């Protein structure tokens, strides 16, 4: 089954790219994915955060409105902005891309067991509460983006064994859990298993080309890609503990 037979055609893909060097392997992955998808007739939008000079700092500059000018409470200001179309133009533009897309790809290197600061700041600012992105009962499988797909494409400095269950750094699935579950699934996305490339700086040209081929295959087959199974809200009791426990 192709993407186009599962979703409306063309499919709309939003790539959020977070690497400061255009000629990095992250850059190569984004270019390869964009070219493959565009060549197959799909629509692709890329937010290259470093090239955009995206401001990752979340503060009053997020808004053109103010609920309380004397005390800054971000969630209150987000709720007020959601009610009065008061998000700053840079945030509103990214929100519009999220609502436009069928699938979201986060492209980034793993830095200090997490997202680069510029991408974490993008999430902090763009994933706003007050019902715009979440809130008011809109979370997890009842989230705003239910029915859309999301995937992390990640380069990792170390080899796979060190990120295994017995490895020094621990399982990569646990390291990425705050992103896959706590950010993407939290706002409703169905989360695809991440595309991982270990130690790209330590592999040769031919092997890097093989990874680019695999990545093209992955993005062209997003709808067939394995997803991460997370419990649904109905599986929990009123204290948010799994009913089976």
C-alpha cells in the first residue's frame, strides 16, 4: 500500500530540521527525504530552524496579546492567545504548518540525551496549551493531531551497543520516550518508530549512501512504517493509572 492510497494525494509532510551545519548528515537526510517525497508528487514544507534564526526562548514575545501584564504565566497567556488569535507571527506560522500537514518529521542530532536547544524551544513555543495544540481534554489519543503521523529521524554519536538495554547509555527507546510519548503522542500524533543512524561521522561514504537509500524508502512508506503502541486514555482509571495494574 502506498501513502497516496491510504491518505489523500498528495500527502503533506512537514519537516522540522535542527542542525546548524547544512552539509551535515542531518542535512543530507533532510534533502534526501524532501527530494524523494517531492519526486513522488507529495507536498513538503521544511522549517530549517537554524537557517530561519528561530528564537527558542519562550517568553512574552510569544504573544501579541496579554492576559496579565503584571505577572507572566505562560499557560494562561497561551490560553488567552488561543482565544484571541494572539500568537506572534513566527509561532502562528509554525502552528499553521502543523495543522496543514499529514505527517511531521523531526530531524535532529541527539545532544545530551535529548533535543538540540533550538528544537526544544520550538516545541516549548509552538505546542501551546489552551486548546490550540493541547488542553481542554485534548491530549494523547484524543489530541488535536489525532489521525496524523509523526516520526523522529535522529543521528546518534555512539554505536548501537552502547544504547542497548545492557549498554552504558541505556536503551535508545527510553532516551527518546520524553520526545515520542511526552511531546508527539501527548498532542495526538500516532508516533512512528524513529529512524536512527548511529555514528554517521565514523562510517564511510558508501555506508552513508546506503543509509540515505533506507531513509528515502522510510519516508516514502511512512504509512506502512511500524508505530509505537501507547496506551489510550480509556485504558486508565480516573487517577490516570492503568486499569490492569
